[in-house]
C-alpha cells in the first residue's frame, strides 16, 4: 500500500511539473483529470509496465536496456485511452537560455511527443522519488 501511495503522489507531482514546463498535456477538468491520470498511470506502471518489459526483454537485452523507455510510452498511451479529458498532444518546449548554456526550442508531434512526455515524466518522477528517500 505504501508503494502505491508513493507512486501515485510522485506521479501527481511529476505530471503537474511536466505540464508546467512544456505544453501538450491537456487536463480538461483540471485537478480531477490530473488525479485520474496519475491514478491510471500508477496502475499502468505497477501492472502493465512489468508485462511489457517481459515482452520487450529480447530487445532490451540486445540494446542493453535502451528500449526500456518504450514501456513507459506504452503505459502513457494506455492512460490517454482510458482517462477521459487527458490528452497528449504536440510536445512543445520553448527553450531556455542562460549565459552558460542554451537549450533550443523543441517541437514534436505524434508518437515522438508521447515518447518525449514519457521520458520527461520518468526523469522527474525518479528525481522526486530520490528526494522522498
């Protein structure tokens, strides 16, 4: 139970942070859709991702785990199918510039936007998970 609550709260925060950083995640009913999407994504990550990882095991072994992100993208796609009002549209990052480095504008659509959102959600949720510990 503790793992489920930790996963849910981590995904709520990471979905909110991702929606504030980049555009393309749509929560039509606001916080209710955010909570439903986080609940669906936590169920998908606890139930669906292990099954997909087993199915992708030969591909992961050949590429040394490079295609592990594909299970996150599949889980995110399944959540967009199940949760009404939660949509993954075009991934658009306006860019970031400082005196030390520049991050260019990134615009992706289709399956690439789904992959980009899943990678960003995974990175942010792993950082939040490390902070919890």
